[in-house]
C-alpha cells in the first residue's frame, strides 16, 4: 500500500525536527520544507533571527533523517498578508497578533497549497497542540483543536482561527509530548537541533525593536501622556450597576481633561493597552500602565499601578 505523504514545515528548531522524526517512524513518506519569510534584518536584534542558520539546521536534520528537503520563499506573501496588516492595525491604535494571522494565512494557507502541489495528504508542524474529531447528527465529521499536553508550551491559542478544512489536513506529531521528552528524543537521535534554544519574538521575524520596526511606515509624532486619578468619577460604582450592565460594558473614551499631563510620547500608535515599559515617566514609586490610547488626538492615558483595586 502506498504511504501517506506528509509535508512538514522544518523550521530549524528542535520541535519540528522531532515531529519529522516521529512521522517517519510512523510510516509516513515525509518531505521537509523550510519557509523563508523575512529578508530585512535591519530591525531585528543582532543574531536573534538567523534564518540562514535555521535553514542550514533544517537541512542537516533532513539529511540525518534521510528525507527530501526544499526551501520555499514566501516573503512576498508574508509582507502582503502579515506585515502590511500589522502596520495598518497599529496605525488605527489596535494591537494585532501576527502569530495567529501567520498560522491562518501563511503556514496553513499558502504553505498548505504548496504541500498539495507536492501531492501531499497532510501537512505537519512542531506545534504543541492536538486535535480530534467527532460526528454531528448529520454524520459530518467535525474537527476540534485541543491543548497540547505540555501546558507551559501549549500553542493551541495561536491556531484558534484555523478552519475545518485546514484542520482536516494537519498533523501535530508532538502535541502529546512535553518539551523535555522532545529534547530527549532529539538527543537520542543525535539531531543537530537537540540543544537549540526556542525562538522568540515576532513570527518569522524574530526579536525586534518594535518602535524601529513600526517606524518603517509609521512616523513619530509627539503627544501627551495623561494620568487618570484614582478618584476619577467613572470608576465609582452606582447603585444601578446590575441594571446598567450593557451601558457600563461599552468602551469608555477618555479625554485629556479627565487627568493631568505627566509626560510626552513619540506616537500613540507605538503603544498598546496594558504596556508599562517605555513611557519614560518618572516621579512615581510604582510604574504607570497604559489604559487607553487615542490615535486621533495622539494621546495616551495611564494609571498608576498602586491605585489598582481588585
């Protein structure tokens, strides 16, 4: 009987390396593809996005496992679908999650189509997540995304926007393992990636200086940092709270007159709600947290952490 063909995204890391090994052990015909999605290293922290090293490690793993290997350049698709989207979202004062979009648009859309051009039955990755399926009343099979066994490494959240079609064609070979087990398998098989550190930062870009990255298209613009006081009237509960839950759940828009100016920033679109680093405001024992941004009037609103009530 002909073996099922699986195209695995070999990233040059230990997780995808072990995933490829396990697939081959399970009797699949495995082909490794390395996705090159980013060229501009000018905004990437030194040695934090060594795609050439990653590609070379992926190739060495493929050689060790005796599986075919190829590199595909998806940098144009990545820029069009991920990077341009990021700039647009930040310009509107929103904070995007490029990793979720990258999985939906690149790894399991563009990459999936490339895999099918190789007559693949499935694609596979080294994600720490699992899936199962069940039949609904009509008899249709429905796929369900599950958390990985290793709760500290679970990546199911980053795959939350995958469609049923996408899920039906994906394998997660290491989802039932924890990180320690994965590394032990890699060590036992003498894979070059066995001790390699986990990648960090923006998907396929690496660790970046986000302001430098955003300033490629978004220009600095000086604005005010407004601190909202603890006794701001909106924070007090009214007696009709339970009866007014819909009104109170609506987003409140602050005004500069609601607080006092405590500093200046270089562009509201460079900051995000919940951020506490990078404001450069002194004079407080406790740090300021950003509670809102307004890109229309280029204002940031903050709140002193010592004032939070839970």
